[in-house]
């Protein structure tokens, strides 16, 4: 083979090699799977499997780590590339990693965040509005005094003494909203009269001692939905006596000294 022909073959081979190399590299890159990453990076995989959220269900490792080694700004995109600040006020905050581990974005340690209320307000507007509308000692506290981790909270009895030794956390919530604790609201059932009696002891003792029909009812049967609401007698009893009796005694309490002590 002539020297010129050998040169042509050599140059052609080099060109083919240069052209093929990126193709084979791309094929090799595409052939990697999360299972390959886990061989070395086991801990991040365990985190994302437990608390990965959409990072687990919507992405694979290569959704964020676009090259190897997988650390460093050059190979990890900014959070805002997916979490558009225009989509939510929450995405406008700097330093996402202060709260979020990208491999466990749902496991948020709020105890280290300060100031915390603006961050919480960006998603949880209703609780903050409740605290503003119904001021209480809770409204003066930072959110992370009760919520050290996102989605978790202290039980009321960790800070407060119960109205009764029989109380549990569920009993507190029957009347009190943690974000507006002074605004008592409840249904017409499910609240034990003993809990009411811990503050309203005189009325409770009268009711239980005289054993009239009212004693068989829970307090919230008459005091419905909101604290200090009192039904009128005729809401339940209508006009039980003839009209002449009601004309003479317009107020039931003229005879019945009180709804808690009907016999006196």
C-alpha cells in the first residue's frame, strides 16, 4: 500500500474514532441506573426511599446529578430549576438546604430555622391568620416551639396541665384549636361533662346531685358549638304549660331556679 493510501486510512480511522467516542459515552451514560449509584451511595438512597417525596416518585438519580462525581455546583442544578419561584412564595426563599435535605425533602428539621414564621406563612396561611385574629400566648411563640419537625407537633399536655387527670390530647382538641386556643368550639357530642365541670364546678355539682332529666345530658347538648352559648328553654321544651301559666310567669326561672337544678 502506498504511503498516501496508508495516510488516508490512518486519518479516516482517527476521525471515526473521534466521532464514535461521544456516541459510546452517551450510550454508557444512558445505561447507568439508580442501582449502579446505590452500590457506592447507599445512605442517600436510604434517605430518599423513606422520605423522598416527589424526588423519589418523579426523578431518578440523574434527574439532579448530571455528571460524576455527583457532588459540587457544576453537576447539581439549582432547586429553582424545578421549583419555580413564580409557582409559590415558598420557593422564593434562599438557602433551601437550611430546611430540606434533597434526598429527604419531606423530613424537615425546623428547630434550626430562624426566623421561622415567614417561612411557615408562605404555605400555612390559615394557622397564622387564626393566631392574628384570635390573639393568645401561642400567637407570641415561634412556630418551631411546637413544631420542631415539619408535620409533627407537641401534645398540649407537654406544656399545659389538663382540666382533669383523665384528659388526653384528643380531649384538648375537642374544644381548643392550637392556633386559637382561647376560642372554644365544640360539637353537640363527644365532650365529656367532667371536663366542663373542672372549671364550672358549681353547675356540674348541681346537675349531678339533683338527678333530673338534664343530668342525663352532656353539657354540650345545651351549650352547643361555641363556649358560653346558652339555649333558650323553648328551643327544646317549646311551651310545656298552658298559655295562662306562661302569661303569669314569662321567665322559666321564676319557678325553675336554673337549668342545672330544676327541682329547686
